[in-house]
C-alpha cells in the first residue's frame, strides 16, 4: 500500500504469535505434567496464588534440609511446586500475573542448586546445568520480544521446569544425583543450543540488530 514503510529484513512475517495463551504464559516453560493439569481445569484457576503457595512451601522445605535427603522427602519441593501446574492454561492476563514466570524460575533454580550442593555435586556441574536452563529462558525472552513463536515441542522436549525438578528429585532418591546432573546438562545444552542456533542463524545480519528497536530510516 502506498506510503507504508517496508518491513525491516530482520522482522518475521506477520503470523499468530505465542499460540492462544499470551506472552506471559509462554515464559512459564511448563512441561507435560503441568500442561495436563492445566487442561483439566480449562484455564479457570488463577495462576498467581498457587505459584506463591508453591514457592513458599518449597522454600520452607529446602530451608529445613529436605534437598539433602535420600528418601521420598526429596520429592516434596517438586510436588509442592506442582500446585502451580493447573494454572498453566490460564491466559495470565491479571495485573500481577507477570510475577508467575519469575517465581517459577527462582524456585527451580533454588531447588536445583540446593539438591546439587547437598549431594556433593561439583559446583561447576551445578552451574553448567543451571546455565543451560538460563540460556533457554533467556532465548525465550528474546523470541517473545521479537515476535517469534517458540516451537510447541521445545518446552516438552526440554522437560519443562516440572519435569526437570522431578528428574533431579529422582536422582536424589536413587543416590545418582551427579550422573543425573551430567546427563541433564549435556542433553539440555545440546537441545537448547542446537534449537537456538537453528532459530537465530537464518536471521539476516545488519547494522541494526533485532533488539535495536525502531525501523531503519
């Protein structure tokens, strides 16, 4: 149409963004367990209250040393945080619903570090696993900001915050925390690194990057 400015070469063509749930919900990084629970309540459960309760209960359990046990108690923090699972299908359109993803991030990172250090996992390995997860979350933030649509399968393949916590808890109860951290770090770096590279590599390079904002003059 006459008078309209051309779309910058690094902008994706218009398309539905972030499926039906909205940008805030995409940042949750839910795995299969949370998505199934969310489907059962069909978006009727507000996401923030259960997230706050899950974070509080998880924090209390970690503070009393549950992360260092080798019995079923190590599952308690992960199960407590699963209280937030049914809220996964909510559109997250409340005034404070943007707090839910940071709450999930803080709780997952804290649980991972607590279990790792309590079971003698080398610090470099703990940070390697956390680095893979942080890289993924940072990548999702940039995609949302640029209007890109994260693949539907990526969160499930990456196990989601819930799947990763349950797997780490399983390592605790079986006494195999170090092997679980090694395998999980290798798998997640391979998955998120490869998928991120294939997503961003085709983006044309220019003097103004995708995050520069505005349109070329």
